C-alpha cells in the first residue's frame, strides 16, 4: 500500500471520532490480552467450587463461572485463542485465495476454467455449514478449527482477486514487463500482486470480523478448542445455561466479540475508502541471438562472441507471407483472417515505419514479432524469424530470454507502461537484472548511463511514475527498453499520448539512439507526420493486408496505391507541408 493510501487512512481516522474511540478500545483490548499473565495472577482453567457464580467484585472483576473460574482472566486468555485462530486463518486464507486468484486471472484458459469451477463448487455450499462439516470430520481442536475456517473462506478471496487480476493484467506495465522478458513469477509477485495490496488489505480487514464470528460459532458448537481452555465462543456456550442468574457469563465474551467485529468492519470501510481514493520447453535458440545490438557495447558486459556470417547478414526481423486467423471454434469470429499474406523486413541500422488505421492489423503484426500471439489467434501460414532464426518452434521460455535482451518494446501509453507502485529506477534496473545479473555497482553505473542517454535527470531513479511529466515517463519507458542494448526495438505508437513539441523530442531521441547504436527500429503508427520523421522505409497496411511499401521519400513524393494517396490527401495542409519538407 502506498504512502498516499496510508496518509488518506490517517486523515480519515483523525476526522472520525468514532474510529478513534474504537481504535483506542481495540488497542487496549489487544494490549490486555497480550499482557494477560501480568494483569491477572489467577488461573484461567483452575477450578474452585467455593467461588461458583460469584457476581463481579474487587477480586473477580467480571465475576466467576459455574466452576469458580475468574471470568475476566478467562476473557483475556480466550481472546488470545480467538484472535490467534482468526489471525492465522486470515494469513492462510489470503495466501491461498490470492495465489489461486492471481494464477487464474493471469494465465486464463484451461487454468482459469479449472480453478473457477473449483471455486464455484466450494462457494455453492453455505459457508458455516461447510466449516462445521470439516471441523466435525477432523475432530475439533485449534488446528482443525483453523483448517475448517480456511477451507471455507479462501474461495471468496480467490474470486475477488481473480477479478482484480484480470484488470491489472491488461495494464501497460504488465505488457511491458512481458515484452522485456521479465520472468512470470516476478510479474505475478511484483507487477500484479504488489498492485493488489490495497484490495487484499480491504478484504482482510472486512473479513477478519467474519472469521472471528466463524471461530466463535464453531467453538460455541463444541468444535473449537476443547475445554477447559478458554475461548470466547466456548464461554458463550458455557454461560448460556446460567444467563438468568449470572448474565455476566454471556455479556463479557459477547461484548468482546461485538467490539472486535465492529472495529474490524469499521476500519475495513476506512481502508476501502482510502484505497478507492487513489488515482487508483523447446530448443534454446535464444543462445544464438546477438545479445547486444549496439556498435558501441555497454561497458558493463563484454561483447558477445562474433556471430556467424549468416547471422550478420540476416535481417533483424523477417516475416514472409504471414497469415494470422481466429482458430478458436468457440469464437463468433472463427475463421476470420486478421493478417493476410503480410511480409515485412527490418534490417540492422534501419528504421521501418508501419502505418495503418485502427484495425489494420499493425499491432497484431507487432505482437507476432514479440511472440505474444495467443489464442484465439494463431499463425496459420508464412514464417517469422529473428536474426535468421525461425521462431515457429520457440517456447514461452525461449521468448522470455529474448524479450528485453535482443528485442524490446516501447509502449504507447507511458503512464500505463510503468508500474505505479515501483520507483522508476527499480523498474529500469529490473530489466537488466533479469537478463544480465550485474553487480550492484555495475547496475547503478548503467542506470546513470541510460538516464543520460535518454536525457533524464538522476533524481528520476528515486521517483514514482506519477511524479514525472508525460515526456519524462516516455523517456523512462525508452530507458527500460534500451538498458540491455537490444538489437531490435519496436515502438508501438509511442507518441500518441504526447503533445506535439514533446512528440518531436521523443522522435528525435529514438532516431538518435537508432543511429548511434545501429538498432533495427520498427515504428508502428497511424500518423504520417510522425512516420516521416523517423522512418527510412514505410509499409502501409489496411484490413490486414499491405497496400504499399517503399522508401519514405518516394512514398510521400509519389504514392501509387489509391489508399496511400487518400491518406496523404486527408492530411491538413500544414501537416502536408511538414511531410513534404521531411521527405526532401
């Protein structure tokens, strides 16, 4: 949970006198429970039949029960049992529920289907009835009590966390992490789970009251900690037969349960408001790929062994007659062809602009080049290769070693491409640590070096994404992409969310990096003006097909395809003059 959420929680609590009183009461209760041996010298389990059912007095502050045991002492020790069982159950429930929910939401497909069916089956049973059945089968006791509560509580967590995970998985920073080769376990733990801390905490706060009630209910039914060990629910059961003559036997544990449950729900609401207030294996072909595409390799690592002459001559990206179709028979679009016989080649040191309107298939083509084509889409014809290596047989593990190391992506929206809860320096460093495992000193040197390359001040390393301007965020995303000196850089409309002046600076930066390090640059855009500034060659797409291709100057000076001429003619006069000037 971020400092902002914590600050909002403190502010909300300060302005809520009821919350302050409840907090004071709960803190006092917990302190008393923890210090029970110091507060009361009486035994919570010893019997004294001479002291049976005494009313509250100077020695026995809350009276005695029908075995002569001090109710106040048993209340303190019983609180230890109730809160321990509920606390351990919360940790277990959170661990299982968050793990299942994140895995189901992130992987989807068969994994999601199987896990959600299991969740649905467990949720179909009444919660308390299922807990009673599990506890009864296990014979009662503290451990069976924790297990019974955990079994019935985790599915609700998993269902809710799955929904949050489905949302977070679509965020740009998760896609950026995948495209930069971040291991799946790190994506799940750092980029997804870390962003779910707020909802998880809210769920835990709101549910701990329910778990305490469940503990008390099972103990009341005799399925909790066996007597004479004290527990609040068991104390209610023991006192119900003498309610008329000794009401303190029921009032004391009942009031304790009421206060703790009320406080948990009350603070859960405050936490929720605080959170919602936030701007809330195949062959290892990768071993043969060039790890550093720069003509001036970074001083952090030695240059790789000289590649084979065929690899030097091979284009960085080569797609021939590529066809991508919807292959899932359950989809209403089954059989629809997204890309139709598309060919694209990007050589080293070259910048190619991929132009197309929305729905033209350009982003699908970019996803294919990164190995991110997933069902219901599939490559049905043609071939795609990186540096002369056919990628058709690559496993996900092979792609993970390539992304962020030999090929990298600059995302469209810089704000969504950066994880809001991680510092910028940590996010850039993560890409390097994933692939090169540098020393701490080498990592810091490279971070300072790459920030200089993208013209960002050093202080950015210690800042969060929301503290940066749009242009600075985009430069940070570019720094993440080039920190390992990839040989191929794919920029997917990286200037769409920026103003015109910032666009020009970002375009000049990309072009400068491409010229300096000999990168192969594939620039995806729908803006002819942008393409004219960075691309040596252009490829025009529409409806999943290539309409026209050629040198930038030649295309803008004399387009032959009617669609290309329509695009140029549709540009405003001032922009048209800019394009023509850039083409000269």
